[in-house]
């Protein structure tokens, strides 16, 4: 147990606390703090440990097998728990969360298969960008909520996926921001929530693009290597047959 691994394990234990804060009135009843404030602080603190454990592991030369195993598990637990909590609170659509979480399991499976063949698939730049976009998106959606619920109602209709401007509260907030009238705290929550929903599209698209990149790297590294090994084995089996065919015959033909 070193400092990087301690930070990674602490991120795993933070996940249940984050879920309790986001889905129950624990923060308001016991601490007197709005759940969206405490929730975003806990989430950002957990996300910060993701950066710190890798930084300390490299700077202190403390990279270990335990850290390599637990770090991706902790990341996926944190993001999955936060996104599923957002779905429960109607802050994010289920279809987007299914794509993001499904991508995480697919990439983990590919890496496991590649590792069994002795091939390491490193994290791509798009994958790192997706992780950063996820943290920003989840933080925006949490901090913009009001008592764990979305700050917009749209007259009982679900929040539109693309046509944000059809939401009455959003139009009012934009009018207060760029037109006349004072911008209230509710207006800022609506604006942050809209930005978070727009960023969710960025996360979904980057997840799909990065997953394609991992599949391509997997095919080139693992499948190509297996095909090369099969060709090598086939060539070895054919070498004795070719050598036998080239040997001179000892038979004497009598005419």
C-alpha cells in the first residue's frame, strides 16, 4: 500500500457516499448543505484523485500491479454511479448513459483480451478527452440541479435533446442574461443545466469515436498478431514436406 494505491482505493469508497448524497436528502437533513453542492464537491474530489494517483505513481516510481488493476475499476465505478444517479434524478437521459457505460465495459473487455495475449492497448487521446468531458458534464448536471431534480420542467414535457430553445425557462434565462431583467440563481441553474446537456452529446460522440479507435487498435495488435502466428506455424509445417519433395530419388530405373 503506497500513496497512489491509497488514493485509488479511497476513490472506490467515495462512490457509495456520492450515491447516498445524490439520491437521498441526507445532505440537507444531517448536514444542512444542499445535495447538489455537496454532491459536486465529492465528485470533483474523487475525480481529482484520479489525476493525483497517476501523477504520484509516475513521479515516485510507485507503479504497481495493484494500481494498474484498481485504477480503471475505480474510474468506471465513479462515472457509472454518477451517471446512473443522474438518470434516477431525471437529470440525464438513459439512452446516453447506456452508450457511455456500455462503451466502458466494451473497452475493458478488449483490453483484457489483448492483455491475455501480451499486448497492451494504451489510452488514446480521444479517450482522455472523453474522460475530461465526462467530469465536466457530470459536474454541470449535478450543480445545476435543484434538490436533486432538473431546474426545468418544459410544461411537463421531457427536456428536448436538440431544441433547447423550446424550453420556456431557458428562453427566460437567456432574455435575462442578454436582454432586460436581473439574472437570478434559477436562471443560472437553467443555463448550466443546458450546457451540461449539450456537453453530454460531446461525451456520447467522443465515446463512440474512441471506442472505434480501441477496436481498430485491438484488431491491428491482437488479431493481426494471431494471423501472423498462424502463418508462421503453417510455414513451419510446410517446410518438412518441401524438404522431402526436394530430396533426390535413390531408385534406379532399368530399361
